[in-house]
C-alpha cells in the first residue's frame, strides 16, 4: 500500500513489526525480505516519487575538507534513492577486505565474506545480473608478470521502476512518501526506541509518532550519521554516539586519474587490473584496482554535453540528477570532430585508480549550525585522505606504469599532485575525485569503542535500533558498494525476522520481551 503523505496513512494507532526510514536499495530490499517472512512493515521515504527541489534541498550542506561533490548532488532524495541515477556497476567485496591487516589499524570485519556470499544468488536476482561464474576474474600476463584482470557486472535496475507496483500491492508493506524522520524517542533507560517521529514537508502539519517492535535507519552513508547526530534531545552527543564514532571514518573510493599514457602502436581495450593480498601486504598497500583507459570522445555523450551546457538550467539539472558536474569548458560536438584526427595519430590514455580508503577518524561527517526546513542541522562533509591513501595510489601507479612499459604498450607519467604532497589532488570541478560512495560512517564492530553497530547491524546500546546500507561497512574495499548493500539488507532481514519471531513466541509464553535483540 502506498500513501502520498503522513496525513493519508492510518499510522498512529498501530504497532508495526518494523519501521524502516529510507526507501533506497537497502530500505526496499529489507522491507521486501521482512514482508516475505510475514512481518508487518512500515517503509517511510522522505521524498516522493520524483525529484523535487524542496526535498532535494534537505540534502544541502557544505564540504569542509577536500574539494568534493556538493552534498546535495551525490545522492537522490526520492523513492528508490540513488539507484535512480547509479551506473549499475556491481562487484562483491574481496575476501581480503574482511581480514585484519597489521598496517591498517581497525581493519577487518567481525563477519566473514561467506556470510554475505550466502545471499549472492538472491542479490543477483534483485539486481538482474548474471552469476559471477559467467564473468569471472582472470589472471593474465602483463609485461611478463601475472596480474589479476577484474570484471564487473552491470545492473539495469532502478529500484523505483522495478519495485513500485510490488510495493503498492503488498498487503503487509505500508509505504509512506514525503515522510521525514526528525527524531527517535527512547525509553526511560535510553536502551530502546519507543517511537519514531516523522514530519511532512508541510510546516503546518503535525508530527506523527510511529510505534514498532524494531526500527531501521536506511537513509544512506551521509544521512544515517547526520540523523543520529541530530537526534540529541535525550542523548546530548546523539543516539549511538556515546564513543564519538557516529560520522567518523567517512570513506569514499578515490577514483582519481593518477597518470597519463602515451601508447605505442597497439592501443588496448579499457581493462581493470589488481594484485593479490600478499603483493599488497608486502608493500603495505590498501586494496586497489587500476584502469588502463583509452581516451575516446563519444559522439552521443558530446551531443548531450552540448545540449546540457546550452542553458544554465540544463547544467543545474545535470548536476543534481547525475550527481556530478558537466564540464562545459571541454568536449562538445566541435571538439569531438577536431579530436578524432589527433587521436588517430597520437593514441593517448590515462590510468584511473579505484582504491580502498584508510580508516581515518578525522575523515568524517559533522553538523553545521545552519538548519534545514525541518529544523534539522545541515551536514558538513569533511573528507580527508591519509598518507596511506597517497602511498597506495602512488605504488599502484608505479606498478601499472612498469607493466605497461614492459608489455611495450607505451609510457605512463604520474600526475604531479601524486608525486608532490604540497599539491592538492584535483577536485570535483576538474574530474571525478570519488565514486559518490559514502561508507563506514556507522561502521560495524563487535567492540562499541571501535564501531557504531555490531555484527547484526544493531546500534550498540539500543536494543531495537538497526542500520542498513553502506554506512555499516567496516572497511570499504575497492568494489562499488550497492551489491554488498543488498546482501547486507537480506542478511539483516533474516536476523530481524528470526529475532522478532522469537520475541513473539516469548510473549506468547508469558515471558518478558525486554531482552529483544
């Protein structure tokens, strides 16, 4: 059932099994999983069924660290979330991502990769991608050395398009759009959530208090910590933030172009390469992949660029919806035709890196004093890179440069900013500094002094509050996060379903539900 606003939905008199805030890939996957187990699920989405200025404005904020994407451009605030504009690249985390590395403090997960692998077949079906066995990674010789050639699967799924009709028809999933979470009311002991408080975009409409057995935050890697820091009426530091960890360890996947290639006679296809864990450990690197990319101007893309840049409105729309800037100073149809002749005689390319980021507590999400239309303090994104990040990118660039030269493909020149730390890396107005991936801001650890949630995604110290999405990643690896987000949501759904069924059995036997998980 779908309700277009809080006032239309009969909510206040009910006690739901689970209330989920956020209708992106994590929230929709979790809701469907719980409903399949007979749970009565309330799915609350802050946006509507399409992008609106008023809703998207709630994502606005400031970058106070490295030059990064503006906070309101890197995600979408309507049902389906950022799946409405993602590129569809799917890759699972590597086994090494779950292991602790001595030179990377706090690295490793409290769960094994196998616990997510158990959901691979279902995640493949949700994302409509073939099995990994159909496009396996391979080992190839490059410059006389055996290297790993990585593959990605590509999903066509936009969660709004695929699941809207199903959500409308599901008898035990109640979807409310334009329902903004503004507070959680804890019990007297501050150990469980009693009510979730929601508001519409209409300032004249009253707040609604929702009752449920369990509550799940699935609002994204930036909004999950932003909300928890804002929820400070009963807990001054913010819910779940007793150890000052909410919002810390903010990670991206650095996607910088780190080098330029002048090819010889043979111009290869774009490929993704990496090396195994022992190679990385010997050099104290973080997990990485590099792409050897041939520079090609695509006619369709350049026609689109010319059209978008013709008006300021087109540029703003592209910025908001695509989640990145359209650079109107380069490209376009004129440059496309001028460049064709040059590239035919002078084949060039570049090396792009895609790396794990070092767990840095100073890379974080905090709050500004400025508030939005709902009275919530706006977000401040302080993205920081550590020495270990530059080390990984530099060694990766040197390694692929050696391989390209040894293979006789050409020569690689690393960018000056990577060789000289006094030069800032390029920002969002120049190229893609990251993948629009927001991770680790409520990271998973069994130790509450090292993470915000435990291995079951339960917030430490709050027995019925859970978090879904990439904010719970313990480390980020280099793989695009959506595939793992879906796997984690399925796993969380199974855990919650089992816990709530056990709780119901205990109540039926006259036992206290106070020990619910």
